[in-house]
C-alpha cells in the first residue's frame, strides 16, 4: 500500500500539542475523513491517529493522539504528512489526482510535443501545470547514455520549465488512456 504526501507540519500551536499544517490538497476537510496519518520520521512512515481537526481560516490545525504538549509538537516542524493511497476518495469523471498525471506527455493543439508534466502547483491562486521541456528530457537521456556535451549544459540553463495556467482556456484535454495532456500554446509560452 503506497503513501501519498498531503502536507507538511509548519509549526506548533498552543500548549496542548496541536500542529499547524501546510495542506497540499485543495480539499482541507480531507483530514476529517482520515482516522490515521503518517509522519515521515527518520525515513519511516510512522502512524498517528487524528484526535481532532480544526481550522483557523484556511489553515488546518491537527491534534494527534499521544502528542500532548507544545514541546512534543515543536519537534515535529517541517515533517511531511502522508496518507494511505487506499484512502484517496474516488474523483468525479474528468478530475484526476496530480500523482496520476505526473509524467504525462504535454502536446500543443497542433500535436507538437512540448515535454512532460513535472508537477501541478496547487498553492497558487489558480493551478499551474509545470512542464519539463522536451529538450531537457532529451538532454537528460543523453547524459544517462553518456553522450552529453558542454553545449547541452548551456542550453539547459537558458530554458526553464514551461508554466501553463491550469484553466480551461489552456488545458484543453487530459487523456489518461493515451497519457497525453493537450494545451493551447500562445505566443511567448513556448519557444523552440
């Protein structure tokens, strides 16, 4: 059973062991539906039962069983929070988890291959799709195969990832079956 990262502990709250969570999910009430989360401590996913969930604005505050004072919760800063992959909710048709989209080919309307999806930023006012350019993919493969040269290294530095707004005007189609995301390419978005 796999684990999915859903947040990071950013601080202790109060005196009774509560923790403030930077939530990676667009769905902050996810924690209310979970009985148990896992904290990545010394390379191991250690289980913790959730005693209480509350919110301060859009911030998630958790109380975990066995963490009963500020000193204990202070030691948890910057620890990543995970959940069992089996606990993921089923999504409506046409909605996908980021973990399932990572690595998909990203193509323009005309079929030009732009690169592969590297990440989807969800902690911004709107989602942003981060695409690793096809040139970088090719250069990485050349390095793996031992055929890299100095010219490629310079090109890599000049060509950052492509950032695509995650809105319907730009994300035209997500085809899970063919592992392809089709996007609208506008001037300045992508330069060969």
